[in-house]
C-alpha cells in the first residue's frame, strides 16, 4: 500500500469469547444462535497521524462501520430448505478496557454480534463504512464453521483429525510441487491441501487460507500389497485431498480414508467420525477425482481403481454425513479421469485402451447406458498462425503425440475440457475445438475454474496460463514479461507477499479473483502467504515495457471504451435474498460509546429478529409476509415518552431501542449491478440493457468527418446460451450516433421445458448465459 493510502479494516476476534477454529455451537431449539462478537479495529497508517487518532477522528465525524453477513444454504435441501439470507448490522463503538491516560483518548473498537444459522456452515462477512469520515475500502472475509475440533479435559480446542504442528519448514515445500485445491464450490467450510513429500500431513484452513495450520494425520499408513494391487512404490505423502460440506477425503498410496465433522448446525445429533475411516478396503485406488458442483441434494467424490480391478469406478455420495459407494460401472479398460454431472446423472470418463488410444465415454448411472462420445486424436493438430482449430476430418496433425491427463466440466455452461499437453474445448461433448495458443511442449498438471467465466491452468513446470471460457485466446501470465515487471515493482515497494526465492503451493479462485498460495524462502522470515494474482495488470504489462507502449497494429486494444449495465433487476430480487437490518440501540453516553450491557442488549435484539424469521419463515414474498409483523403490530403507547426521557438523558438505563431499526428489507437502496445469481420461474423472463461506449475513431471513416451509417456492424454483442432447450434470448439493438454508443436490450425467457423438481427449490436447473462484444475492425470476438 502507498503511504498515503488508508489500510483495509483489520479484523480480530475477541480472544475471551471466540476461537477462529471454533467447533459448532450446541444445537438449540431456535433457528439462529450465537454467543460471539465480531471485533473490528480500525488501522489507518499515515505519516501525520497514528491509527488510534484517526480511528477516534472517524468516530467523532460520524463514521460507522457496517457489517453484512451472508449465509450459504446447505447442500442437503431435503433437510434444510434452500434460502439466501443476509443480515446487515451497524457496528457499535466501545472503548477498550485497558490503560488510557484520559477517558476520551482510550483505544476505540467497534463490535457487532456474530449470529450463526442452522443449515449453514459457510458465511461471508462484508465490512464497509457509511461513507462519512476517513475513506476505508470494502473488505470481505469468511467465518466458516469448523466441525473437526474437539476439546480436552481443560476445555482447550484440539483437532480430531490429526495433530497440530506449530512450525512450517522450508523442507515441506522444497521437495513438493504445487497441487490442486479440491472442494465443493461455495459449500466447503474448510480447505485441505496435501502433497507434502513423504509427510503424513495436510494444510488445513477454515478461512480460505487467511490463516491455516499444519496437521499430521492420525492414519495407520498401511500398504495392502497383493496380487490384486501390485506395489509400485510406498510413500507417506497424502494425495488427492478433497473437502465437502461435512466430510474430508484423502488418498495415501492406494488407500482411501474419510473423516466426517461434527456439525450440529447441519444435523439433529452428532454424526462425526471419531477417527479416519477407511473405505473400499479391498480395492486398489489409484486416484480420487473431485466433483465441484453438488446436485440432487448430495455431494459426490469419484474413486478410480487399478491393479486387478483396473477400469472400475466407484461413486461416493455424501448425504446426511454418510458415505456410500455404488457398485463399479465398468471394467476391462483403464480409466484415467472421471467427472460426474449430478443433474444429468452422467459420468464422463477418460478411457484408455490397450493400444494407447484414448476415448471420451459417457455412462448414465440411472439407465446404465454406455456411449463413446469422442475418439481423442493421437497427435497434436497442425495449427500454425491460428488461435483455434475446429477438429474435422480434414485436419492435419504434427508428430507430437497427444497426452490426455484429465477432464473438466462446468455444469453452469456445459463446457467440457480435455487437457494434457493440449486443451480441447467442447460445447456439446461431441465436436471439439483445439486451442492453439497453448504450446505442445508444456503439460497441464491441473486446471482451476472460477465458475464465473475465467479459467487458469498450472503446468508440470509451474507455468500459469489463463483464458476465458468460450474464448480461444490462451495467455501465459507466469512467467511472462508482465509478471517480471509486476514482481519487481512489488519487491521495490518491500511487499511482504513477494520474495526472490519462492515456491507455488496452489492456485485457486475466490470471489472471481485468482489467488496464489506461495511459500517464501526469505532467510529468517520464511512464511506461507495467500496473494492476489492480478491477471488484468499482468496482461497490461505484457503490452508494455516498464510503461512504454510497444507498437501495435490498432489504436485501442479493447473494442469499446466503456461498458455499462442498466435496467438490471435488483440484486436482492433476482437472487431472492431475504435481507434483515439491525442497528445498535441508541446510548446517551456523551461520546456515543457502548458498554458490555448495551452490547448484550444489541445481541439479544439481533437474536430475537432472526428468531422471528425462523418462526415465521416464508419464501421470498411481499411485505404482507414480513416475519417481523408481530414485533411492530402492538406499538406501545408510551413510545414517544420513553424517547423523550432518553433524548433528555433522563432514562435510567441510558439507552433507547427503536423497534423500526430491526426489520426485513424488501427494496435495498444502492442494490445495483449484475447479480451473481438469477432465479427464473417457469415461463418467466427478465431483461438487462448493455450500453457500449465506443472510442471516437470507431465511428469515423477516412472519407467522412461524421459518423458512418453502419456502426452496428462495427460494435455488437453476441449471446451464447448454455441450455437453449431451456432458455431463449432476444437482443434488440439501438445506435446513438451522437453519443458513440450502442444499446443492446437482452431478454432472457424460460421456455417451460426444464422443470424436474418436485418441490420449490429442489433440483433447480443450473445454467448460464455468456455475452461477448464483437468488433469487426479488431477482427472478431474480443471479450
């Protein structure tokens, strides 16, 4: 951060009432429960003023931190109804209890209650201010439940899955290459990462690696070598670590184990494991494959066999905290990778036969049908000076063999990728496009997806490549000229996230941004850090050399100057989010500070507000169904009198509770932008309008000073629907010549053909729409 910039809010948790790795609180009869607070401490580094002085200044100027907690619904909709719930709270200021020379000069902290919701183990917390006082940028962090803890006789929290090691050593990372982070997207409360060479250990985090611990696992490390499972080698290394909503899976050698956490918010009683449980004990498992998206109220994990039962595959279903493995679905072949499409009940298999030929095979688990979808070419296609190549019978090939390594399927847009020393992309699993930008000299080790249109791959020699789904351009971002420029600038600024000697541990997306988990080998200050990989900045640096633009063939690298989305459905309504607001009670203390008693009152009010939600819970509807109606239907006749006493500092309690400050919101102000999620009812529709502002020279020609008449052909939008059998789209375009703008009104309509769910909110069809800006003068799709 530059010295004149204000730092982000630093978030700490009260040590006397909070353990950031806390175990699930005991289940109560109410829907919400909590006994914790979020403690917010403002830190404003400035060359002129210290952080404490600026914090007090912000409070006296009227700055109020706002905390919004968003709860993720449970995978298991049979037990917990799918609902999007959030609560917005205003933080209450309170002075610390430590020493201070004058009462007004005490250190200032802000507090809000931290409620937890039954049926949810993943929650995000957004913190921002009301815009008054010093500028503080918005900050997001995660408060996820950790059901893998137990307490000893003294009450100290201990891990049930293994033994905590307090020190990370450089040896843990010198011999270990990067590995993928596998988990159920948006639903896994903890992340686990194995791959430590010859170490029976995993990295464990319940805060998306804002903090972490190293755990040595309490497993027996056996090797069941026999005629059905030949001994190819023995290692203590933990492989294929996968985290789901309530269960952890690992593979060590050919053995598979799972551990189920104790989550009282998910179940009526404890279902947790007391130790690691070995599954498929008579099978020789060569690989676990993740299933990123849940479906049918369950999560899944896939196990591929080798040895005697080479070619068998087992499906693990995680429902109600139990693991069940189905009978094998095939044999007499080698399955190198598998992915499961839960909504379709289809298994996609990467199959290798004895001759070395690879096939893409589909197996339907419901009807037990097996189909060969595609024969993968034996050699890399010839695609000189091309961005992509449609694989037809007329394609010529190089002498470099294709080496398939894995599959990736995005259930939101039905995009399938086959990867190895190549990338094949398919919309329908039958016709494939070869992405020619990726070099055949590199081999992909794993692929990561943001599920928001961005993808990245990591190669065997730790290169990082980036591309957009549905596009054809693949970019190398690490190493690259842009990366060297950015990396050197960070070191010049003495960034604690960069080092001369470092090693990539993993790569993953969070909230649509790409992050690296990196170990820095600075002598005496070795550390593991999570840092943002700013792909946009790196790609800009790739077009320049320390700020000096290279010669390019056109004036602007982007076909449009600006893009705006207008007439968009409100985020709250589109995502059917049930929103509540709770403000702290007013206090008559001269400086507006709260104390333990007023905080306890605030906590009780938030508790009661959310208890009303649980007792009168209805689907998203109009204010007539407001669950807080019982709170305000009987207004006390002395309300104005008590406010008079408080405002004149005559109230003995020193506080005033405004019941209108605790309510359900139906039309949130400032709720703009494209929502991450649209709920579309059967036969319903919604519209959005996209405004493209062009560069001036887009609309001018060499023989005219005015705008041309065919601007709509120079700047347009293309729309791709993932499931055209379910949705239809119409685009209406208008051109504003005097404003260099093209307006595109997009209408998305449900066709009433995809509705398999038996009840509201169950088995909802997941699909997506992709927008691309088309520019003729730049030669095609550019975004």
